[in-house]
C-alpha cells in the first residue's frame, strides 16, 4: 500500500511539474504537420499592415524596457571567508568541566549540571573560546572584548579581501552584526578605522539580533544594493564570547557557557554585472519571520540578571517548541517561492481539509529536498538540529554540515551557516546549479531563510577552517555523544 501511495504521489508530482510541457507538445506537433501553403494562408488571413507591425514592435520594446527597469537587481555572493581560531584557544570538554569546577568550588551541583550538558551538547574537543574566559576567574573586561573583536574581524576581513582581490576603496557598503558586544565606537567603525575605508561608505552596526543576525545583515545589504547600483557590500558576522560568560548558578543561564564558542565570517556581495562570472552564488530569496508579538517567544532567549544580580542570557525550556512554530511560519512564506507546483498543491489540499472540512489530518510537511540540494541549519545545539531535522523530514546527510560544524566549532552564533556552507564546499559536494537553503534562528524570536543558487563550478577550497580536519568528518552521532 505504501509503495502504491508513493508511486501515485510521484506520478502526480511529475504531471504537475511538467504540465506546461505536456500542453505545448500537442500544439507544437500540430504546427509541424502544417505545410508551407497552409502556414502562408494563415499568415495572410491575419491582415497585418506596416502600421500594425511597427506599433506592435514599439509596444513590445516599451514593455520590455519597463520590465527591465522595474526588475530587482541581481545580488551575487562573490566569496566568503570564515575565521579559524588558533589551536591555543582550544577548550576540550574535560578542560571546560575542570575550569567550571575551579570556578564553582562551592556549588558542585551546578558543575555536574554543566558536565552533563556539555556531554550531551554535540560539541567535540577542538572548539575554541576567548583567552579571557579561560582565566580563573574569567576576565570579561571591555578591553578583553575589544581584543577578541579586533582579532576575529581583522583576520576574517583580511582573508576575504585577499581571496577576492578586492581593494579597500572598492567597498561601498559595510554591515557588521554582533548581538551582545556593542562598544562605542561601534564594531563597524573599528573596521573602517583599521582598513581605512572611504569617508562616504554606508556603514551599519547591528546588535541584539541574536543568532539569525547574519541573514538580517544580508537582507539589509541586499536592499541597499537595490538602491545603489554598481556597488559592493561587505557583511561581517560574529559573536564576541568574552562578555557572554556567565559566572552565576542559574541553570537556564549557564547553558550559554556550555554551547557558545569563538567564530566569525565575512561575506562579499555585489550587484555588478562584471562580478557575475566570478561569483560563487546568486541570492534568489530571503524571507524573515518575527514572533516578537508573542510574549513567550519574546522571552525565550532573554538577557537578564539572576537573583544575585549577575548578568547573563537565559534560555527557556520551551525554546525548541517556539523554534518549531517559528519555522512553520517561515515555511508558509518561503514555500510558495521555492517549491514545485505538486508540493504546493498537496500542502494547500491538506490545509483545506484541516481548516475548512475540520478533518483530523496530520499537517503536510512539503518535501523541501525537491527544492534544495543542500541545507545549512544554524548549529545552535544538538536539540535545535534534531528538531529541525524532524520538522523538515531531512536525512542525516542533509543535516551533516550542521552537526559537524557544531562538533568542530560549537555554537558560533550567526556565522555558523557560513562554516556549514564551507563544509559542503570542502567535501566537494557543491555543484553548479545547486540550491542552498540557509536557516537562522535568534532571540526575539526570529527565523530567517536565504536561498542561494550556485553560480559556477566550485573547486575544493585550499584554505579555510576545515582545511586540516575535513577528512576526519563526518563523525558518527555515537562518537559525538560519548562522555
């Protein structure tokens, strides 16, 4: 019965996805069967004169010109670079637990709780954190935060500029996002000062936007590129871990210590026609969903002070449920833009049966593997990846890039989706024409999606964060969860 059901579904999908071809073929065959005399007779019967021909030609040119002028400019991803922390920043899980033990001698319960969390987190022994967090006690000072920010931002931007051959004066737009650390002058001003960017650069600094902020930055840059023709935009995404360290005993707030690690990415976007040939990807769609109007969603990731006045970020127990609901809202909007007609009709039919006919059918989850070849889901934690795999009915291979990024680098906030994209490239899996779905989640609560199409033949990277370790991956789930 299951085989018959799948065969019928595949047949319907083929029929709907190729309906225009099936309609046009009989018409084309009919035309080809006509002889030269019959074609001339049909043409002469239309009674065209020179005035009508010229008028039709001018109207066609006018419509084409209006369409061309109103069409959004294509946005290309020229290339991107990911920050690779030095080996001296490594914090193996056993080192992390010992560090927690030395910092919480009077509270062994909270140490044991964190030990269990790190054991189940999916993080490996090569993740890295800022040196300030390894002191006993940690030193979350403003100066230490600035040193970490400069190291990440300057390194990753320098790598990107060298890869693309881009000169500093060629950058027209700069967008930097970092959720917690928001110094004065801003991080974007720090970048402008270091690289001596132009005085008329359009610069933006986004803070407090959470782990989905990279796609918000991409959206902002895309909108600016629609207005400013023949321009390049530099987007930089990071999270500074030094001020993120929580030294209290609230269980909902110590999870940040267990999951977050150091990382960052720089992305070069362009709307120049000359950059199309050398660009890796083209941006097809970007959809943002915000559930901040709901109080529970708004507070599920919340920066606050605990009962002792110690500042940190609290994670709600309902985070996975809220993430799933926000993803569904995002799917509702992005589905019609990317899914084939067959999947859209199946989704619509199920929706009508459930909402109008009030029948107790399970919600139909579209098969997004018909729309995308690759998935880059924010590596927020093992639970986040598990929930997204379940919601989207993805295979282990589909979420491999996310799981391995979490294992090798930890939760590196908004930049994680770029490490995942680099993993796919490093494995040699990206082909010209492939479509990639990037999904980011963040405080607020937000779910943001971006769809990219591979624009060229991707060669295996000769640099980047995976260069010296990609051959060891993937590791099995049992390896990830072993104590």
